[in-house]
């Protein structure tokens, strides 16, 4: 079976203005989302206590809130998790109480006056200091990753392509995080890992296209950079459009079957893969073109006397 | 063309075989088990085995097996229910000489274990358990250091007949010594410089009195901090051992933090209590001349300190501490044979014994109080920022009349129940901590969640994997099937590698495995699409195969390395589950590079190499 019996000849670069325009619109929407909704930071970054309990029957969140308020936890955030029988309680950093106390008291409050059996599934407590550190570490991780990638691509290809690839990746990260903000997904350490993976995947995709561009620049002597890029994108299209969906297949299985600890993670990756594929086709190359990539940048270093061999 | 030398094929086979062998242990699973360890020098012998067997038999619990090792006995069970019941039975049968821990004993046969093949380590989010990050309260350590210097200074100056007015610790650190005149101060300066070189002294004038401000040298503080951390590490390890947890992790993290991981712990509240509390004892004489009620109203006589007892009644004790808890070398919990009430017999070290003996000699017939001191930590919001505030709870747990001169061994009575006696003994036996520690991070996963996580994670991964296998076979024909073989090989290698490295598998780690499978498919897609392209350009099948592999390799390499960079950064900065994800992703990429490029090529070469071909089933 082969969907690409002939190499396609779609003019991707021709629509690059529209593509970049669309990207800018999406970017602006992301920024608006950050400004208005912000990110739903989990306790990994804000500090606080998170308690997950499982009931043996459907439980009404309003009831739970009342029970907690009666115990003095009126600032608790209560949500269903998994099914209507599972509840997550999040309590912001609390003055005058230690984590051990908080979780015990919450459990006691929930067990009181109810015939349902309440089972503690998990408890997480992050002190405010550690929360701050995790924010710092997360930010540093992102910067280091992007920088490492920049250096590697600059070494293997050349600087302009490296910059373009990093811009494309940052674009993907911003859009993905924007969507995470709009969907209100919880932003905790696992989500940060997903975002970093999206960065890896996006770069992966972009490298494949750039690799072909490099090869074509050396092979096609007469075509302009724009034409070279167009051809390269078309030639790699078969791979891009197979790998994307296979990754999505795998991630979708994880999303539906993996349980609620990794479903947000899987969803973020799904979004990231879609955006990453889009950016490899429509964003990375136009930006490289804008930066002025040309054949000479990608030619291998010439050795002495090779001028004779070059002559046709 | 398209022929691998024999050694290469053999190498690939060898790697595959090794992979299978080292991945095997993971198929064997675990038995819920009990591990019995001696507390001190108690024997591990056939008699002990017999006692355990008898206890289990009379409770109607049949174990799968009883294994006696050189330093412990392992009892295997069919399910966790039996395991939990057995723990209670065995604990009460063996008493305080042994620690009974819940354990998951792997069923890996001996021949595998002999070559170092063990199953992967499961993370807390898959096993259930507790993870704590504890921070040593460095400021408290410094304060305790200064207080020790204060009392040492007092005796030092007195012994050298240097007069002073006051020696006290200042609120914001440092020690202030005031004198009556400058002469005394100079004498003191000289003595201090000679006898306590770890203090720096500067002259000051405190109102009308010449004074010296003393500070502890920073290098000394650092040194002590390190020692405090070491002592806390040791103490925590002891406490964790006494909790009876198998495979605990107690490690230093950074300069002032300790990570404690207790897999399989079910009673997390008790774990937190034992680990987070710091406790010590003080023995003080009761201040008989004062009136506790009046003191409670506000008039505390000189040389006395006000305390509350268990019931909240005020008690007046002397300021001077007779003996501190750090001289305790042993404490056990037991029953007083005379009245059947719980008691804690205590043994002191020689120095403590001497101090105690001297102190009690002059006080026979007088009441002495046992003060239980617990350091708690509260989080308060001060001026908008959350700060940690120390709170010390001091309680008189017992007042008894000194019957005779006490020495190395004595008993504490007046406890509520055996549970309390056991807890008290536990805290004291493991030693009082050099500096208080608080829990700054905690993650607890209940056992049911752990089980669910495994099931769901494996299910999601398996379904995704199968989908990919089907797709590859359908879309790429025979080549696709070869790619499927390589994917399976990849999975086996990855599991083997993680087992050999004893890396931890977490739930995001399972997602990482799934992702690396996707990347492995990507590599195959790159190769096969390239081969197809070459065929379209009218190259011969053999040349196409060759060109496909060669040209795709650079792309595979570059794209995988960049994802690897992201993985390594995640590994460096991540903790716990995230680290597990980074590990499986990175290792998965490495194994996939091997299996997709070399593995598939070896098979393709064997199938098609060196023959004349008309078409390729790709």
C-alpha cells in the first residue's frame, strides 16, 4: 500500500504568507489565553496539598465542599477525577498546619457523616519553597533544552537553519501551552515533561525536512532556495504524513486507556504532534528562507584542488 | 551489496539473546512477603523459623514458602490479604527483638539471579508508597551550637576565674558576653582566643559595660552543618529500618536535604509521625519551693521554668537540666511486671550514667520530672510570604520520686498504652536528631492507585503497540513485518536494559516506552520511504535498499539526537516520575537506533541480499 505513488508537487512555500499569518493569529490567541486564563498551575509549582480519594458510590461535589468547609477548609478546590466516584481535593499552602495534619484532617472530614467508604488514593504535598524551586528548574530545563538543540543543529547544518528550527520549536511550544491554557489542563511536572517532549518531537520533524533541504541544495544546482525548499518538503511529505498519524495512533490509545494520570499528558502530546507537523511543513522553512539561507551556506567545506573535480 | 558479514549477524543475535535473558525476570512477578530481621544481635536460626511457622499455623495462614537467609527470614504468601494478616500475627509472636517488614519478593529463579538478572524497579506511582523530601533546619542547628558554646563559655570563664556579668545568646545570632570592666574583658579575650579557636570575638560596648561579641566561624558552622546532615541521615535510616519497610531509600539531596522513599508503606500517617517528629527527653528536678498555680498566673520564681503535664496542669521544674536525651543509647518498650502497665526501660551511655548518677545522688527522695520535647514545624504567612515557624512542645510525661541513686539503667513509666510505649521507644532508640528536620515535599500513593496505574498504563501501551504493528505490516508489506520484528526486539532490549541498570519504571515511563516505539516506527518509515523513492527513480531493488538505508541514516541520527537532548535535559532537571519518563525515552531512542538500522537491515539482508530481484515487497 502506498499513498504516495508519485512524489507530490504542492506549492507549500507559495502559501507561506498565509501560513505565517495564521500562525501569528494563533500565537496572539495563545498570549491572550495566558493573560486572561493563565495556566492552571498544579501544586508542584504553587505548593500546597493535593488529596485524591475514591468513594464506593457517586458523590456530589457540593456535599464534599460543605464537609470541607465545616472542617475549616473553605478554600479547597474540589473536582471529580476519573469518574463521579473519584474526587481530588486541592488545598493551597496553609498557614499553621503541617502537611501530615492537613491530609489527616481532610480525610477525617470526608469520612464523617457519610456511609460511603472513603479510600485515600494519593496525597501530595509540596512546600512553598520546593514549589518555587521546581518552577525555576522547569524554566531552566526548557532553556537548556532549546539551547542544546540550537547548538547541535548549528553544528550539523548551519546557523540560520538552526535559528529557524528553534523559532519553529518555540512557536510550537507557545501554541501547545496556549491550548493547554484554554483547555484548562492542570500544569504540573508531568505536563512540563510533555511540553519538553513536544519540543523534542517538533525539532525531530523539522530536522527531517532540513536534512532533505541540505541534500537537495547540494544536488540541485540551478533551482532557487525557494524551489529547493518546496521540493524538499514535498519529498519528505510521505514520511511526515505517516509518522505523524502513527504517533497519534499510539498517543490516542494512551489517552483513552491510560487512566487519568497520563491522559492530560497524552492529550498535550497529541496537540503538540499536530502543531509540530504543521510547523515543520509551513513554518520552519519559510523562516529559514526569510533569514536568507542559500546554497553556499550548506555546501561542504571545499578542499584544495577540488576545483578541478567540480568542473562538469 | 546488502550482505552483512557473519560476525555482524552473530553480534545482533547475541544482543538479542542477552536481551531476552535479562528481560525474562520481569515476567516472573512478585510474591507478597514478610521479611524478618533481627533488631540487634538476635539469632536467625531454625528455632526462629519454627516460631514463625507455628504462629502462622495457629492463625490458619499458610505461607507459600519460608526461606532462611544469613541475616533474615523471608516468608512468601499468595496474596496481600494473607500477607497483612500474617504481619500482625508474626509481629506479636516475635516481640521487640525482630522487625517484620512488608516486602515484595521476586520469584526470579536462582540461575537468573546468579548472572545479575533482576526485574525492573517499579516506581512509587506503580507500587504505592511514600516519598518524602526532608530539609534539615540549618538555623536551628546553628542555634543549638551557639547554646552549647554559651554553657561551655560559662564554665570556661569560671574555671579561669575571669569575672563576667552575663553570657547570653542574642536574638539574631551571636553570643554577647558583658563584663564589669575592661580588664576582665581583655583577660576573657585571651582565654577565649586560646581555648575556643572556633569563635571570633570583637569588642563592643553594651550600654555602660564593656562587652565581647562572639560569633562562630563560618567554616566551623559549615562543618557542623555537614555533621548534622550526616547524623540526620543515619538517624532517619535507623528510624526507617525500625518502621519495617523493605527497600527504602534514604539519600542526601543537595546540601541540606534528604530524600526518603518508602515503597509499599500503607500506613502513611504513622510513617510521617515517626519520621517527621523529633523528640528528646530531658530530666529535671521539680522545683519544690514554688507554687505552680501562681507561676501559671505569671509569677515564675527565679531558677524555675513552667511546664504543663499530660493533663494540662501546670508544673514547676528547675531551670537546670539534669540529663539530656542524647545520652540514651537504648530504649525498649515493655510491660512492668509489678503492675502490668507499659514502661520504657532506658540505658544510658557512660558519660550520661556518670552525670545522672551524680545528679541523683544528692536528690534521693525528691521528685524528678521527665520532660518529653517535640519539635514541630508550622507554615505561617508573615507579611504575605509563607514562612516556616518552629514550635516546641514540651510536656511533662512523668514525675517520680528518686528512690535511689540512678545510674546506667532506669525505667520510664506513666505512659498511656503499649502503642505509646512502642512509639516512644522507637523515637528514643533511633536517637535524637542533631537538628530538627521538616518535611518540605510529600507524595503518597495508596496501593490501590498503584495497582490501577500499572494496569491502565500497560493496557494503553499494549493497545498502541499492537496498532502500530498492524499498520506497519499493512502499509509496508513484508518490509513492514520485518519492521514489526524489530519493534518487538526493541521492546525486549529496552526492558532488558532497564532491568540491568535497575532503572525505575514509572507511569510516565510507560508513556516514554510508547513514545520511543513511535520514534522507532519513524526511523523505519524514513528508511522505507527512501527505498520507495529510490525505486521510483528507477534504481535497481538492491541499489534502492542500499541507498535507502544509507541516506536515511543521517536523518535518523540527527532527529534522534535532538530528541535525546530533550530527554537528557528532562533527566537532569526532573524528579521522580518525570525522571522515569526521561530514562525510558532516552534509552528507548538508543535501542531503537540499534534495532531499526542494524536489526532490520540484518533481516532484510538475509532475505534479499546478494540475489537478483525484480520487485521489492515494500
